[in-house]
C-alpha cells in the first residue's frame, strides 16, 4: 500500500522494509497490479457472498423451497445466454447460445493472476541473491546516505560489496585464449555468464520479458476463461463511443440468462424446467473487466518501453561509458587531464554490464549524487588494484 501512495504522489519510498531492487515499471507489474487484482477479488467476493447471488423467475406454483433450490442449482450448474429475439425452445441448436460458467470463479482467477504478476519478481530476487549480491540490501543501505555521520562508512560498505561481487566472477586467467574469450564477450554484449560480467544484466532483461509475456498471456488466458474475444473488449467499447453509440450490454457479461435443470421426484419421474435468471454479479464483472482491460494495456505499454530502454542502456557500450563519465565528472574524478583509456577500462573491464546495471538501479531508487559517490569509491578501488594497473598498452581496447 505505501508503494501505491508513492506512485501517485511521485515521492520515493522511505526505507520501510519493502523491496527496492528494480525500477518503477517492475513495481507497476508485481506490486501495483497485484494489489489491484487482489482488491478487485475482494470486491467481487464481497458482492458474491453478500446478498442474492442469482434470482430466477420461476413458475407461480413453486414454493419458497423450490425457489431457493432453483437459485442454487442454477448458480452451481451454470447458465447460458440467449438473445431475446430467439426462441428458448430452439436454444440447443442456436449458434448464439453461450454457456456462462465463469462467474463462480472470478475472484479465484483474479488471485491467480495476481500471483502470476508477482512470480517474475520472486525469480529476480532469488537469482540475484544466489549470484552473491543482494541488491535490495545494497539499495536500502544507499538510502541511508542522508545520515552525515554514517555516509562515508556506508559508501565504503557498498563499494566493497560491489567490488567483491565484480571480482569474484572475473576471469583473471592470463594468455591469448583468456583475452580472446574476454574480447568476444565484450563484443557479444549478451553472451551470458557470471565471469563475463553480464549475468545480472541478462537475468534482469529476461525478467522484463517475463513481465511482458505475462501481460500478453493473461489477455489470451481471459479469452479462454470468459469464452470470448476479451483482447478486443476495450477496442469494441472505444469503437462504439467513437460512433456516438450507446455501449450495449455485452454478451460476455449478460445479466439475464437462461437456466435448464431437472428435478427427480420420489415416483421416479424427472421433470425438466427452464427458467430465466438475473445475474447481478455480472454488472460488477463487466465494469471490473473493462477497467482491467485498460489497466493491462497500460501495463503492457510501460513494460514494453521499459524493456527497450533497458536494452539500450545495457546493450550499448557507448551508453554505458557515458554513464560512467557523467558520474566521475560529477564528483571531480574525471577532468580534461584524465586518461580516457583508463576510464574505458574502468567501464568495460571492471564494472562491465553488471556493475553499471547495479549502479543504475541504485540511482533509480535513491539519487544521482549517491551513485556518483559510489562510482568514485569503485574508481579508487580500480586504480588501486594491481590487476588493473598494468601497462595500459597491454589492453586490447579502442580509444574513447
């Protein structure tokens, strides 16, 4: 709930123990959308179990017991929709007859959808912790940089933790073969592997693809669940509005349906009844799924744009290098006299894709000054490292 308030207020979250290891679009998927779906499930459950679930027009000779039985049997055995201009007697052969069986399960399906939206976040957090770096703890620590008494210690702690992660998987073998593998990995930016420095970056992009596939998959899942072309539902509404037409009652969520049921009497005779029923719950279902359609389209659009942006930020070496230069210049670590080749080695050989992605996530959840100071701490560790203070002429990299 605090994340929802921060989303609409535009303010960053305080350190309240919530996860802060991804960007706002990811939170839109696994937090905001999950909460929206759970709230909708609660609304439907309250309406379903409070008041009459279904009301059927029964023959006048039905007793109150028969009326109660009719409502319950029609609720649990499903009903079907038939346009008023068609004869009920010919319903079995009518192509317009549509069985309505979803209304008992709407609240449960919304809960399942909420879990599906949250699943990629669980995968992301599990695998980044398993890789040896807890992004949530790092970002939570970065949020405490506002305390002047702890600022230097916190920056040192974050820099040491990131440096340890980056160095743990670095391929430090010597020889032509090792240099060739490293060169290929740098040019094939998405050649996955921890020792290539892009494990977290590739994992993060895959998680974003999962968010995107989840939205699309849920649209088609609801086609099956509702037995209708739900993915066109909002477009049909907009088409009617563009033509200045009233939004007709959708056959997807009919409020008046037909119910067939049989009653076995003690003498063995079986009586078949056909009654007309009203489903008040479909008034709410129609509005909820209409809102949900527009919400999912919005989530899809934001997620798609976010995926493209992150591919650009992670996949293009020039963009990664500009990111490093900007933050080094912010804290005065990079001047006109700074050797650009060393800066390039720092970005491509030391930080690599994983390090820069971690710094970007810290910046998205804190502020740019904090990232600049952490970059400065890592820069000092890089300059002090004997591995990266070798003769720079031995490095096979291009000029900046």
